[in-house]
C-alpha cells in the first residue's frame, strides 16, 4: 500500500469525524469501516492531538 492510496482514505475518514460536527452528525461507522479496510491491508492509523495546536491528527504506519 502506498502513500497515494492511504492518504485519500485517511482524508475520507477525517471527513467522517470532523471536529466541528456534533457527535450525532459524525459518521463513526464510516470512519471505523475505513480504519478496518486499511488495517486489513497492513496500515494502522493512529489518532492523536498536535501538542502545539491541540488539533486532531492522524498518522499511519505499515504493520507487519
């Protein structure tokens, strides 16, 4: 799996979980589906916060 394939899926997942949305408007099922799809392909997403801005960030790594 290449960066060019992971990044669009990561952005789609972020869109489903946008911070400015109310919890009821977030599409957690879609976000989980994308995470699972990537994990099946050996990509693990890691959610966290930027220590300087406090904004949500998602990084990824190849799992073996």
